[in-house]
């Protein structure tokens, strides 16, 4: 019934898993994967278990938007089209927020950039202790990721994540900051989420629906949905600035791998002092 190419559906008691299934591409969020993800969410509103779990196949949750498709590093000619593209991505995740069923994100390995957006809109997030949750290495965005973290971690921590290229935090730090609910050993992640789903399913679906709706409304009264509506405009605006166009030209000239190496620095978690650079003789 669920015949997809880039995601997989599995049922485990009251929990239905929606599995990102492009392990050979680090579960990068391609156009096809995002379309299938949205289609599965719509169908699971009335099919499957009373709780939905999202996880990634292979070594990590997801490396974020596929740079060959969704996150192309090309020069933007039409800012309106760029804004619409960016907002379309966010709308896919708002559908998780508005979904009638509880959604649990189970994060292992890496969870980067657009993949962190997905987790922000999950109702509950459980992470592996050794997971790395972070920003894109190349600073070509204008506030598309970190602003959506603000309701969870606060503005100061969101700024710390955004200001350092490729910044990341581990599982325990994600819980300390409020980005995730629990951090567990990686080999226990799936079992922990499935057990949590069993306990959640003790509450009747209709009651769960209203509980989720009422809590969402409280969060929206504090500006959660407003924050979601602003990030696409800010990102589209920055894509046209000379600094970003220069950086894109640098990437085109030296290649993505070398460009990322030039911007890679120590992350926030754990916070350490960077070694002094060696002077050239």
C-alpha cells in the first residue's frame, strides 16, 4: 500500500515508522523524498498506528537538503521563486505540527541543516548520545534553520548555533538545551521510541488529538507559527547579497569539498579553545 522509492513504512504495534531511506546519499532530502514524505504523512493521518515515528536508514538521520536538487548552490535569478521554494519546504514540516497523530523523531548519527527543521516540528524528539545535530558548514543562508530553533532553545543558543559555520551539538547537549526530550545509547534508540509509543497509545486517539492541538495553540500564542512564516523571506533575501554570491563563486571555483574544509571549525559541543594557527616561516 505504501510503495515508495526513498522512504519506507514499517509498523511496530501502535507505532508506524516513516523511514528516510537514501542511505547511499546520507538520507539527503531530495525532491522525490520530500514529496513521498508529504504523501505518507497525508495517508498516515487515517492509516497506520496511532503514533508516527521518523528515523533514518544507515549511518545517520539525514544530512539535510540534497545540494544537487533542493539546496542548489546556483545564483538565484528570481527572489520570489526562491522564497516560494523555501516556504514549500517549511510547509512540509508544518504539516507534521498540524498532523492529528503524535510524531516522534528518532535521531542517530548526523542530523544537519534542513533535517533539524524536520525534527523541530516533531512532537517529541529522542536522540542518540553520540548524535551530531547542526548547521550547514557553508554560511550561505540568512536564517532559515536557527530561527526555527528559537522556541526550543532560546535566542542566545540559536545565535550561537547560527554564527559558527557548521556548528553542532551532541545528544546530551540537545536535551540540556531543550531541543530534544531524551538522549539514549544509540543501540537503544529504536527500542526506547517504540516503548514510548506503546505508553502514548494508552491514551485514546481522539484525546491525543485534542491534547496535541491545545498544546500547539499555547506554543503558537508565543509565536511559534509566526517564526515559521518569516524564515523563507530572510533566506531568499540573503541569497542575493554580494557576500553570498561571492561565496557561491568560491564554491564553484574550488569545489564543494575544499570549500567546506575552508569553513570547518570546532563546534559548540563540547566547547573548546581552538589551537593557535601556525605562522608561516
